[in-house]
């Protein structure tokens, strides 16, 4: 999936991404890198609103799974089950979220469950970056549900 195709998908299917001004800087099965400007994500302290930072990190992790599963023909739903966000420093400008592929062993277990049309869970991580430095960390558990399955939350 190209960067432009992912951006279009996100903006069409997840309208918050368009409102936040999300850009797709990198989209591959190994890494998704997203960015957003300060202006539509600003808080009363002139820094990024925590919800926007958490949303961008969540979106990066979700998008990486979406890119990988789409490439394999997955026809189902991908939902977040739980997440933790650590904010390590204020972000006063354009910021990024980077999600890297999970280790091969975890991915293989996840993909095996997906292939068998079972609900599959996987933990994903993303890092927030501002001006080249780490600004936060996201950890979330995502669930892939086969087509026709209800969200188990």
C-alpha cells in the first residue's frame, strides 16, 4: 500500500485523521510513520492536546496492522481492545508517530489465528517523536475479527 493510498483510506474511513491533518510519511509492512501539525491539535498551553497525541500513536499502530493484513487479503475487522499511553515531554509543534512491525514470532501466531478465521490478538507499540526526540510511547492490544464476527469488547 502506498503512502497516498493509506492517507486516502484513513481520511475517508477515520474522519478524525483528516481533522487532525494526518500525513502518511511511510507505509510499508515493516513500518508506518504518520505526522500531524500543531494547529488542529493544539491545547490551551499551545502544545499538542494529549488526546491528539494518543490518537496519532494509536492510528500508527492500527495502520501498520491494516497495511500488513490488507496485503495478505484479510477480510474482517481490526479493533483496539486496550491501550496505554505514556507522555514523556510536551510537544510544541509538528509531531510524528512511528510503529514498527512486531517480532516475527508474535506476528506468525497472530497471522495463524487470522488465517484460521479465529479472533486474533496482538500487542503493538508506537513511539511519538517531536523535533527528533522521543516524546511518548504507546502500547495497545488489537484484535482482528473475521468477517461477520461481532466485536468482543
